[in-house]
C-alpha cells in the first residue's frame, strides 16, 4: 500500500505541488514569524544588558503608576547620603531625557527615527566608549553622539549642531562619537543618543536639583546584597535600591512585551493562512479521492479492506505533510528576513541580527504542516473507506457526502454559535484575552458554519452570478453550468477566498468607520485652524516637542491663541482604576475644540484644582459639578480636584481633562504632545478668498517656526485632514499586505480545483472539442467558471466582513468610532480584484485543458 | 440529388503506430470515397482499423501518410484551429456513449455547434429535427433526466442541426437495447432519405449495418470487401467468409 501511495503521489506531480504549496505557505509563515521575533528577542536582550551597564546598584524613586519615563526623579541631596554608606565606592548621578532630544543636521532636518526613541543622556563613562580620539563632552556647549547616528547622518566632530530639547533648542559642538554598550560593538536598534556633561544635561533637560537615578559601584569584595540593604536604609522609603540584574530583567520584560505584540499580531495573520490552507488541503483530498474512486473500487474488488483504503489516504496526507514541513521551514527562515524588511519599509527600525530557528519553532512547524494535512484528510479518508467494490465497474459513482439538509442544520447551528460567541466577545467580555479568544473562536465557527452551509445555496448563487455572463455566448453558459454543477466543490473552493475577503472587508469597514468618525469630529467639533505636532508623532505619548515652539507661535500676530495638549496612557489612579488623561489650556480650549459641554465650563474653570469629566464616567462615579475627585499621579502624589465641567464628546479628550498646570505639578516631562492654534480674524463666515488670504498669511508666518524646529509640522485644517487620512490609509495598507498572502493561497486553491475539474471532465472537454469548440472558447469557459467561483467566494466573504466590521465598529469605544460606515465602492473594487484573481487562477488549468488531445480525451474514461 | 458529389474521401491512407518490430499498421493504404447522400457502414473485427479510419476522416486524428478530404478540403493542410472550425461547421458526430454535455439542456446540446459558431440556429429546421426524433417535450431536460435512447436521439439531432456535409457515427447503438437501437437507426436512415444527409457509421452489428446503403469491410487496415443494399443476412454471410 505504501508503494502504491508513493507512486500515486509521484504520478500526479502538479496536484502534489499545488497541495504542497498551500501547506508550505502556512508552515513558512509560522516559521517566519517565530524566527523573526526570536531574533528580535535576542537583539533586545543584548540591548537590555547594555542598558543595565556595569554598575552594581541603582537608586531611584519608587513608581507604582505610569510609564517608566514618568518615574519621579531623585533629589540631588540623596547622592551625598549614599556616598557615606559603607561599601559604596562610587556614586554616578545619571540624568536622561526620553524621546525628546533631537539633533538637527546641517541641512536643517531633524534626526528622528520613526519608532525607536531619540534619547538624551548625561555622559555615562562605563557605557559610552569614544572612538577615533574624540573627547567626552565637558563644557556647557559640547555634546557627543552615538556612532550609528553620526554615520547615518554625516555628523562631523568639531561642527556645531542645533539640538531640540524638552524645553528649548540650543546649539552644541560635537566633540566625540561613541559606541554604546561595549568598546568594540555599538548596541543600536535605531535609537539616537546624544550625551552631555552632567550639569549641562540637567539644565538642558529641565532637571534642576534632581537626578533621574544614582548609579553605584560597590567596593571590591563587598557583598552587594548587604550594601543594597544599607543604602536602602540610608535613603529611606520613597526611594528604592535595585541591582543591575533587576534593571536588566525589567528592561528585557519591557522589550518583550513590545515584541510579543508584534509576535501576536503576525501570528494572527499566520493563523489565518493556516486556516485558509486547511480548507484547500481538505478540498484537494476530497477531489483526489473522488477522482480515484474507480481505482479505489478496483482495489476493494481485488481484496483491499476499507481500512487499507483509508490508510492509504492518510499516508498520502502524511507524506505531503512531512515534505511541506521540511520545505516550509527552509522558506520560513527566508520569509523571516522578508517580514523584517517589510516592517522596516513600513517605518519600523528592527535590528538586523541573524534569523533564529529555535526548537520550539520547528515543533510548531511540524505540528502545523503535518497536523493540518492529517486533519484535512480525515473526512476524505472516511469517505474513501465506504467506496464499494462495484465502483470499479460503474463509471458514474459519486462519493456519499453529508446531505444538503443535514449541512443546512449543522452549518446553521455552527454559524449561529459562532455569531453568539462573537457577540459575547465584542460586547460582554471584559479582559483583552477573553475578547480575543471569543472573537477568534466565534469567527472560526462562523467561517466553518458558513462553509458547511454554502453548498446548499452555491448552485443558485452560481447561476445568479453567472446569469449576466450567458449573454456573452456559449462558453459562458457552459462556465456557469460547470460552476453550478457541483455545489460542494464550488462552495469549498470559494470558502478559502471567503475567509480572506471577510477579513479584508472587515478591515475596510473598520477603517472607513475610523476615518468617518475622525473626519466628523474634525468637521463638527474642531474650531481651531492650525495643528502643530511632532513629525513622527503617531500615537506615542512620549513623542513631544518643546514649549519654545508654542511660545514662538504665540508671539506671531497672525495667530490669536495657541493651546497645548498633553496626554498620558494609564498613568492616573481614580477611584482605584488606572485612567488615561488629557491636558489642555482650559481657559482657551473652548475656542479650539468643542467637546459638547453639558454642564459647567472649561473657560471659567479653576486651572489649578479643576478637572473635567465625560458624562459616562461622571454617571458611573456619581459626579456632578463641584464634586471632589481624588487623583493619584505617577509621582505618587494624590490631589483632590473639583469637577468643573461635564462633556459629552469623548473623541477629543477621552474621559478626563485637566489643565496643563496640573500636569506640570506632577510630571517631569515638559514637552508638548500636540498644539492647536486659531488664526487671527479667521471665521468660516468670511468669503472664501478672504479665508484663503488669512490662511496664506498664517502659513507664511508659521514657516520660520517649523524651519527653526524641524521636529514639528504645522498644518491647516485641510492639510491636517489629509495627513491624518493618509496615515490611516497606510495603516490599512499594511493589513492588506499581510492578508494578501491568504488571498494568494486561496487562488492556489481555485487553480487546484479547476485543474482537477478539468481532469475529471476530460471526456466532456473532448466531446466539446470534437463538435467544434475552439481552444480559445474552451479556455474562456474555464476562465469564467473560475471567475464565478471567485466572485461567489468574494461576495460571501464581503457579506461576512461587513457584518463583522459593523459589529466591531459598534464594539470599539465611541472615542474612536462612533458611526459605522460601509465603504461600498471599496468593497466593490475587492469583488473586481477577486474576479481578476479568478482569471489568473484559471490560466494554467485552462491552458492544460485546451492542450488536451481531442481523441485521447474522448476515449478517456 | 447528385449522388456523384463526393462528401469525403481517403487517398492511400496509412496510419502506423510504433516502428520496427513493434510496428502496427492500423490503416494500410486505404482508398475510399463517401458520396454525398450516401449511408455507409464500416465493419470489421476489433483492431481492423475501422475506428481509426473514422477518426482520421473526421479530423480527430492524423494520417501517417496519404490524405483525407472533407469535400475538396485536404485535412493535413489545416491548422488545429481550422480543423476545429471544419468539425464545427461541416461534420456531425454521434458517439457510442457520453454524447452530451451534462450541464446543458437537451435543446442547448442540439444547438451547441451552432452556438459555438455564434450562428443563429435555423429554428424551423431544428424544430423539424426535434419533432422527427420525438423530443419536443424533452427539450428543456438535462441529459441526466433522459433515458439512454433519448440521449442518443439528442445526439442525432445535434449532428443534424448544422446540416453538416457528413456525419460520423461510432457504434451509435452499441449501448442501447435493440428496440431503442432500431429507432435511432431509423432516424439516421430517414435523415439520409428525406434530407440527403451523408452518414458514415462504424459498427459491428450486422442488423445495424443493414440500414446502410453499402457496407465496407475492413481487416488489418485494408478494405477487403464491399456490399451494397445489405440485409442482415447478406452481411452475416459476408462476415463469415471474411472470418473463414
């Protein structure tokens, strides 16, 4: 039996190749994702080590809340206290500034990587290693820069560069170039590092009287743990003493959580591909068995048992699985590199360490490659078992499948259960994990359910889709008939395409809803005329620009008022829950943004002790105007603020809004996240040409500011609208690229099915050719059959996608999406793309069919 | 009608498979003419080359040497595409089994060669053919809803639909019971008598052959005998002599 199976496989090379391709693609994707993220992990572990440095202990503030970069600094007096502790040999005060120290090159461009941070440091003698005889910065106008940044941007020692800091811009002379981490090799992941003499750094970063932390070296031969204890006693509560090891672990954990996000998102796409491939493999085995039904019947007739027959099907699956796994692992390693390049092209700066293949990855690859093929062969193998010996004699034997009525009940039940799970996941689940689990499980069930269901309406659907085609002649009529003749096959072939398009459709609906919500907010609630943000802001709260920018704009007569905004994610504690916070200049913000104030006022609010809250939160916590609210900040302080306003629109400020004064009291970060400005004399009621004139004047006035500070861009309403839309579109484009692979696999599935159908219909094709069908007409018939199947799958998928998308749009918080919008034109274009894809998938099968020898085909059995 | 007109002919036709020791001559120098309006049966034992002759005459297969003509058209000079169009427009086919496209209705099957050519069927003629073969009430049915005899009647109608210069029938009754078979043969006879259709039929059934105007006997790729106005008995007699 083994030899027979093997011979069968080798005999049908194309079929084998096509089946294998789908499995190989899934295995490669999974391997690629693991290999890439593993390599990222190794690189980042190395970086974490370098960040921890060679000191023994660090003294820093205790932090329970908020981001690492919001950790409260240590009072400078502590250094003196620590120095006196027995066993402490050396105390090195460290100051740093996260993501807001940006060097400007000679051409006036900001050197700001998108993704990795732009960092500022005091000189760290045991972590920075000068190259080529440079000097460490020792005067107030000197700085040094890391070797990667210097090389990439042509920075030259001796030249003077402007540097944007959190407070202001200042010129510094470059005196040295250093490697970070080790004297031989710079440990860089794309971050930029500017280093200054300690006092200069404190002044430039706005850290007067404080340090971010103290680095301690312990006297040789002393027990680190006992020194740690002694220092902790000396500094008292509020500060903590941690080992370098602990810092390394902390940093590695931070990096890991970021890598895990990458890993999970990419794995989700890999999972989709695996799922699609399962459909296709199952379909192929199904066809393979029906194709060999006479042969299998003959085997039964000459004495093979049903068990032997099904075993031969399993064996074929196993061989395909093993082969695909081996090839898939090889391709996966290549794909890992490719994925990294893709992400880099998209604006990430990922380190280029060697791609890693860990044993875990290989195990996963085998589990998927072999598991998926074996799993997909279960049903076909069971059917093969039931083939009667008589099948050898009757040529028109068909495999028994579940009846269409049974399918209707089974599929309906599955789809309904899936829909319920989806609903629960979107609307009732509380944790991220349970949301994802329920949604994924629900979606899978809906897909399988729909696919079980779809054969029962594939015939009429194919007839309807093909109806307009019949006008184009007999080839199309035949195509339509063929697409409709075996609804199970059409449905399962279309099923693979359905999944991809459901996801694309869903992404389309969510994206369009996001855009629409954003644009509606911009049009209805935003009164400001100009918007100022960092060049690479995105949604990273740590990317800021200096107050100096705001001051310069405020000084321009062309602008009436400027409002600064800052925000921080999850760094406040209110009533026991962590909350996001927004800040603004309350006195003026109502001129810029209309948050639909229900009660109270922002303009008249007390900036020092006031807070504004969204209506939902106010209702939850029973707050009204004048209610006291206890707010705990990342510096550990708790303020009692008074509710001054309740607003209805949370798309602007989220749930909580305070004045910048409150922020400055509790955060050391002084940079501004975003600013808006109103143009003097501008009003929507003015005639169009006067509006344009004012805007042109404003643009001319603000240009020197953005030239001075190349880290920011200033856009008027129209430009801002466009750039935000572009940003969203490029994000969607990334999703589509990742989904494209699943579509390619679906195409392989269509090609596969068509090739097998052509084989099955050899005699019919021979007859058609005999009675005068030309090769071209034959190719056309197969092409249109493919188009009908593809369009059927696309429509099915898009219908599901719209339902998923609308559900997601409803489930996503109102602050991001408050109206569901279906981009019909876009969806229609996907159908057209699917139809074209169908044409592409049909190329090879059609060519094969047209080259059949007529006489051989007629006498084919 | 001018019976002198030639519908198809073969000149010195050779069809050789393999070479050297394994050489098989399926056709070994055949010269034959099929006059227009004539009903010819080709008979012979298995392996005599009767199917090969038909395939080569119909442009489904090519000769190793010699030439086959449909009308005055030499087949070897035609491209694959021209050959296809020739089959579509000038030749009708009736096979033993699997004569119909399962996804098309009986009516669509009948007009298939015409629709392939993008021509409007001559509805009057089609109706006449359908009525003659008694399929009027079955016209919208799919092949799998028809009996074997009905399917074969559809095949005959399809072959007649284009009024081809010649119809080739390969054991058209081989899969039918004798009553149904005789019906089909009568229709074919009628097509020759009433419409002047030219038919070449391969068969090994003497009673089927007796419907023809003449019977050509093939053995080992050569024409060994010919019989005009055959009856089942004369055919059987002649077969016996050939066998002996």
